[in-house]
C-alpha cells in the first residue's frame, strides 16, 4: 500500500462570474477577485469533502491553486470566503475596477498602431504579399456608375441618332474631361 492515499477527484471547467463565483453542482464557490476576471475559465477539482479551484494557466509565481473550500451540502449552498471579495467594486462609483495586478488580457495591442498598420506589419514580417481585391459589382460605387450611365445618354447609341437634329442641339452636355 502507498503511504499517501490516491486522491480521487472530479475535474470540471467553469467560468467565473462578475461576482467572482464559480458554480459547481448548483453551489457557487468564491474565487479571489484580484486573481481572476469575469468570464475567466477555472478548473474545479472536486473530492468527496472539498472543492479546489485552479487557474487554467499558472500565474507569475507558477501557481495554479486559487481557492479551497469545503464541499457544499445540498443545492444552492453559497460557499464564500469574504476575503476573496477584497478588490471588487463597491458600486459607489461608476467605473470602479479591482486594484492590484490583474491577469493580463490575451491580446496585447501594438503601441500606437492601428489594426490595419498592425496587420500590414505582421504581413511584412512574415513576407506575405497583401494584394488588392476587386470592387464588388454590388457595391455603392458600382451602382452609382450604373445610375450615371443610365442618366447620361450614350452618343454612339443607335437610339440617340434616331432623334431629329433639332433635339441634339437643344440637349446640353457637360464638357468631357
């Protein structure tokens, strides 16, 4: 027999809510507000007597364990450590955020560059040729061209030449460029 017993645990992935609670078997469990963001994915490891909440990626110290709670009895038992809510907005101000070092977002925008500039820089770095695309035949510039063509008569059209000469002299045209 091994010295330490083998730990049997269920493993589930859950999202953290705005109130820093992650639900498992209809019981919400608290997570430290300063270590997660809303909609942060956490792993729940549930044993017979306790619930352990782990981050899916290690933090700057290399740790994944966020919180440990006793397993809730029944359904709807709210298992909360009040210290986990330190740093949550109080609701007194309009834009209040949690203080401290929050987890970084997945995408880091390039400094001072727009999205098109960033795309072109990435294309240049990977030596990918960025080509031009054709104008859509249903686009607004194409429709405007067709409307103007319908309004302005075509001088070479057979129907135009069938009009009497007096009509031709009465029509004023714009000088061509």
